[in-house]
C-alpha cells in the first residue's frame, strides 16, 4: 500500500521547480523556513494553503540542491512532515527517504527512518515497519533518543503481532538505555505486559518489583521531578494486569468457576 502511494506521489506535478533557485542551499532553506512561519496561527483552508506553500518551498531546496547533505536532508524532512500532516503518506515517504539518504551524520537521517517506520505501521505494514525501525539501530549517527524511540516502536509493533518474547526484549533494551527514571518506568511497564502476554507471570511480577525498588528513593524526594516519577509509577498498567492474572491463576488452581 505504501509503495503504491509512493509511486503515485512520484508521478505528481513538481511544483518546487517553479520557485527560483537562490545563491546558496542555505539561503534556499532559510527562505523555506520563513515561508513555513506564515502558517502559524492559520486554520482550515488557509492553513492548508500556507502549508502547501511551505511544502513547495522546502521541496525547492531538494529540487535545486539535491546533494547538499545536511541542508537537503533537513529540507526533505521538513517537507515530509508537512506531507504527513496533510495526510499524504506517499509523498511523505519519498521525502523522508531523501532525508535518510542526504542527512547522513545528522539527526534527520535517524528521524527520517523513524518516520518511514511510522508510515508503514499506520498502514499496518508491520514487517516493513520493523525493518525501518531496526535500521535506526544500525546507524552510528543515531542519537540515544532516536535509538530508544526505535526500541519502543519495535516493541509496540511486535506486541501488535503478539510476538511477546521479542517485544519484551525490545522493551528491555529500551529500559536499559533509558535517559531517565520516568522513561525506565514506562519501558519496564511495557516489558512486564509483554512478559504477561508470553505467559511469564513470575518474570513480569519480578520486573515490576525490580524497577519499583530501583526508583523508590528518587520517587520519595520532595521535588518536581520526583512528582513526575510518582505519576509515572501510578500510570503503570502492569501491576493491575499482574494482579488480575494472579487471581485468575488462583481460581483455576482451586477450580473456582469465577
């Protein structure tokens, strides 16, 4: 589905070529950013029109400066964001692919790869989504933030596919590389739920207990950050799921029809 949309998008008229080429790629990108600012505060048809103009302006950077590395990569990524916002997955995929190819060594390459994964995921093309997310992990230029995003979405897609052990492993990798205690709690919650899905009740319970103990002292501090951590702990879904699974197991063991 996504491939056919991309092929359709490639056949569309090329508006960016109508925008004059400026003296440098950076000047072209700066102009596109100024055009994008015009969409702020707009609504409805006016917003769509403003975003279309910005989309063409960023497309002009790619059109006139197709191999300018970081600049082309950023412009393509921004164009892809606009296409995605306006509900154009095919053109968005094409733009994000250029961002990946031209943005080597920048955040736009990893971000573009993640966005390609999101497009496949939303189209229920799960194998392609997993491939795109996994590609982020193979990039040396991918920041920890985007690597963790990749682990998170790999786990979520594998959860959708009921590949519980693989999902738990992805969430564990996310948690092991978490950038803070709140993120650790969120990752551990997903991991425990995946372990439950795999029928590993004891392992799920142990993981929750482990993480709760790990952040207990931090959560008890009188600080704003501690308050956020306590909220993250309160939002965990795994403890209630584990309790329900334990009650079900006990009922089965005693022959209680309830």
